């Protein structure tokens, strides 16, 4: 492996700036309950609640399917934000509550279709989700027709940029992650690259962006590239033929763009003698495999995840929230900060507009993100004070994104680079900042 400083320099050609952990850390506002050591509690919505009588957060996040590992950190991020909002007095004098639904994944769109219909009937203030870009593409038209704001903490598909005036996201589009990943791969000295990618809008979109960066840097894609027809369907369970074909192309490096399918791909790569240290993962599968594989299996492999590294303070708050409310340990923090910030931005947009309805949130969301400039603030209470004083604000939360641009994407965002240790756990190494 090359030294971290060399990898960072390789990325600089994309105008991505290396950033220290201290700058990235950010922190969530600790609620007064947490400060006093009290226990967090679920803020479930009452049966008669609507956006007229509460700040009603509807979630469309994965609790089943091959993205279910993303559910806990995202749901914890929403829950912690709601707890902080309520500790600061609520939104426009009303409590915030959460109505959770399951998004499932792209292998069965009937799950997200039914949940979207439920959320519309529930008259939520906004929808937080989905995690999967394909799922969002399945439901975004329904939310737009209903006039309900949707904010995704994790969608990266380029097809969603500017898709609807009611669709926003706090994760950067694939062009940012793909560029960072492509230059990371070539900066590590790899000139020929193979892809194992599933045929999903997220998978192929991220592959295309990564491939473009590889080719631009002088590299070559020898298997699984755009237009080669070598993608596999989501939820496939065996990969002997795909791995054999990819390795027969003699790549220097291999990129796996998949979700839970990764757990079946890794053993096949090992069985066929691939050096896992030359493997690169993405946000859909850069997660802990400690319980899945023998220690050392993934040591040296790398992955990218959009977003700044959560600070220790934020992790502690999220862990406490999840333990108090769910009675379980929170072991993953992917997109938790983005879920927290999406909820905060929606609440501040409602505050700025004076009511908790979707139309008001949509009209003010870009402004509170800093699209109009404004005074920077990092907690809900501080931002509300500025709004009540008649000032424009720029909310700056733990995800460290820039203001929404004209496509409702973050104008800037970080991509974290992680390296797997000998326990098969990805450890944050550094991050680069890219602009949408």
C-alpha cells in the first residue's frame, strides 16, 4: 500500500482538498436530556397527528432487504435529531414526532410503493429517505405529485440531480464519489481495473463515474465496464462465473459495487486466489464484516463512503439513543450524520416559514442550508434564535455539506476513505472534499 499522503496527493488533480479529522469532526447538538444523563425515548407520532399539528417526520428507510444494515444508523440519526429538536422547544411551538416505514430494497419495489402511499396518507411534514437510489426513483414521482418534500441521506445516483423541486439529498451525487474512488485506485498504482457491479441505477451510475476517472487518469477497465453487459442482477447469490471472468482479465485492482451480495462475492474471490488488499468497496458495502469472515480476510482493502467521519461525540450520542430506544448496540454509523442533518434542515425550513407543512419546508429548505448566504450556526436552538431575529442562516451540521445548489444537491461534500483492518472492519483513514 502507498502512504496515505501519496494517495491524497493523487486525488488533488480533481480539485479535492484533503481535510483533517479535526475539521471534519463536527458535532451534533447534545440535547438537555442527554446532558443530564436522562434516558432517550421514542417520539412516535400520535394517530391523529399531521403536519398541521406537529412536526411529523416520515421515514422511508431499510429495515428489511439487502440494505437493512443502513437502517439502524439512519433511524438513529433521525431519532437523535428529533430528540434535540424537542429538547429545544419543538418546531413552531409543536413537538416533533417520527413515523417510520420500511423502504425495502430494489429487489422488491412493492415494499417502498406501499410505504410511500402510507406516508402520503399520514400527511407528514417531510419524508426522510430512501437509502437506495433505485427506491427513490420508484417513489419520488408519488411524493412530488402529493407535494411532499423528500430528503435522502444516502442517494447518490446522478439521475436524481434536479429530478424534482420536492426532492433533495444531503449525500453527494455519484460523480463526486466516483471521481474520488477512480483517482484513489489509479493513485495506488493500478492501471487495469475490473468491476463486479450489480445492474441497479446506483451500481451502474457509480461504476460509470468511477470508470471515467480511471480512464482519465490513464487506466483501463478490463471487465465489467460500461456497455460490456457484464453486470449481475440484484440479489444474485452465487458468483463463481463472474469472479472467474473478472480475474481472467488479469486486473491490478477489482471494484465491488453491490450491497448484501458482497457477502457471497468475497468468499469466491478468496477461493480463486485473489489478493483482497487490491479490492475496493463503496458506500453500499464498506461496512464491518467482522462477524462474517475469518480475521484478516479483508485486511488492506479500501472503500469510500460519502460524508465526513462522525465525531466521537456524535457516535456516543447515537449509541446512547439506539441503546435507550432499541435496547441494542449501534455498530454502524453510515449516513447517520446525514440523516441527522436532513431532519434538522427540514425543521429549520419549517421554522423559517412559520408552519410545518411540506410546501413551507420546500420553499425554505435551500435558504436555511445557506444558499442565500447567512450567519453560520451549528445547533437547532442557535439557528432558531437567528431566524427569530430576522437573519438568514447557514446550518452547518455533522455531515459538513455545503448549501443546496440549483439541482437540490449539496454544493460540496466530503468522501471518506476507509481501510479494512485485520478484523475486517473499515477504519476511517482520511477524507477529500469534492464539489457537485
